[in-house]
């Protein structure tokens, strides 16, 4: 079986030498997954946790109302940086914490609006019939797009989404990059240290290292922070950790301890939360895109789709980063543990289906088929055809992942071939199976923006003496 013991270490049972090693060396279009039990209809997007369902159906902005002064999280970030530069540490912490809360609210509001509107557009019960009964020239596809556009416009107005981010402030995506790359945390680390919040300072440094494990300056700061007087090492954690992580780790620990029913409960909840967390990331990828030229209708759709596709594929990769260590293809591992837990409580059908779901992603695995043979022997006489069906959400996840891989490969191969034939591609969006940005490279092939950021943050990492 796959060995990933580090994943099973709960927050309060960390080995600190291991944590330092981790910090140094390692840190689905939207999936509408089915719920754990097969069903054909639902009133909310399938595969969501109860908390996620409530988020979709309730006020998206309820967790953080728009600032009374009308400022956006960009304004608050700038105020926090200015406070840092003038050594006003309490103000720095106040504004940067508000900026992060504002960005999270904006991120969740935008993503949840897109998830709800995608679901509403294809939900026949709620949507009603198409305007015309015949899908002439594929127009029903565009009708759905128009309906989603209308839904998104209403959703944005209803929850005042754009009060969080005036686009005139961030036309080139500079500030969005700061928040998405967690570049607020080096400033916050320094201000936490100076305001004597040493445990939060260590958490801020650790949070940044999970995203940027190669950063030697922040790694050194983290090592120093955990040795400061008054530090509570048990409370150090990733401040941006996805909600599914604690459920998954708790389920694995319960499995190890033989608490099978509780392990099943947590692992099932983790699957739903994992899908929801990833879907939020994928929905957020469907934002604006600067083509850099004036494409025709179809080319614009192709370019924008490709940009969103690569971004969504990165979401799947990013979900594998758990407490400073990367785990490839983390989603199917839920089924690996569920198969064992269900087996020990003699729920053989659920155990077998979990094993079949795991094999969708690991067809060459040698251990799982043996485990399934054991079930067949013990459940002999009670096995039905349903035993051999992988779970619906696993099938949909696997199908989407495979299709997206084929699309990405097609884009790269065909448009590279087009260039090799001497034809000019209108835009470089199809060149690499990598996320697309608007950054321009300098003569050395490095991003000038990244170089500027590195120089700007060099001082921030080390608090003033």
C-alpha cells in the first residue's frame, strides 16, 4: 500500500524536526460530483458538504460584510504595507488581516456564484424548457451561456461582489497575484513578530513556506520563530489550509487506531469537502483573460477556454499540497482508506465499491485486487452486480481528469505542429501545458515582475532589529 505516514500526523502530534524538513524540502468545466449514494436529482450541486451546501444557498458575503468605508481588500493591503514601512505594527496586523479576510470573501463569493449558476443553467427543473424546441446550429448551448451570464450578473449585484475588488485598481492582475501567491504573509510575519505574536508569526511563515518551500529566507525566519520565547508549537498551522485536510487526516488517524465508524464518517465528509474545495478553485479560474490581441469569436473562445483549462488542472495539483508535503493524486486515496474501514465493519458492498473506485485511478495497483478477492470470499452468496460499480463521483472525477489531460495534450501537440509547419499562431496561449500569465520575460528568461517582488520582499522577511 502507498506509504504517506506524514499525512497522518495530526497538528498536535507534529515532530518538529520533521516539520522543519517538510518546510525545507517539500511542501473538474466545474465537477458536479454525485453524493456518496447514487441519485439522479438534487436541489444543490452534488458532492458538496453540508457546510458547502449552506454556503451556496445562503448569503455569500455573510462571513465578512463589505467595509463600511468602501475600501477594498486591495486598499487594506496597501494600508497594511504602508503601516509596515512606518513601523506601525498593530496597524499593519489590523489592515493585513482585514485584507486577507476580504480576499477570502471575494474568492468564495465569486466561486460560489459561478458554481450555483452553472448548476442552475443545466437544472431542467429550475431552468424550464429552452426558448426553442430544436437545437438548430447548436444554439441551445449559447442559450445556456446567456442564462448563466444573466445568473452571474444577478448574483454579483445581489451580494455586492465587486465592492471587494474595483477592477480599475487591478487591471493587470498585480494585486490578485499577491493574494493568490500568499505574498501578504511575509509582511504579516514581520508585523506579528514586532507586535509579539510569535505563534501567529510562525504560522504566517509556515503558511508561506507551504506555497513557496524553496524560499530560504523565510525558512530561516520560521526556524528562528519556533525557538522564540512564548511560542506555542501545538498551535502553529497553515492559515490557508483547505477544509478537507483536517477531515482526511482525522479519518486516517482513526483508521490507524481502529476507530472504523468514525474513520468512515470523516473520510466520507472529506470526499465531499475535497470536491467542494477543488470546485471553488476551478470556478475561480473562469475569470477575465487578456488575449493580448483582438481575436475573432471562435479564437477568443478557444484561447480563453485553454487559459481556464490549465488553471483548473493546476487546482488538482494544488490540492495535493498538505502541510508542506506534496501528495500526487490525493483524491483517490480516500477510497483506499475507506475500503479498509468499510471492510472491518463488514459493510462489504461499500468496501468493494471503494476499492473499485480506487482502481479507476491506479489500474496497476497490486494490493487492492487482493483485498477485493478477500471480500469476494467472505461475502460469497451475497454479492450482487452493484458490488462491481465504482462510485459515481469517482467515475465523474476520473472521466473529467482523463478528458482534460487529452485536451491539454491535443492543444500542445497540434498547435506546436502548426508552428513547426511554419504557420503563425495568433497567440502563444497554446504553447505549454502550464498556467498562462500576462507576465513578460526579461532577457535572461526570468519574469521581471518576480525579480522585482523578490527584491521587494527580501527586506520584509527579516524583521527590523
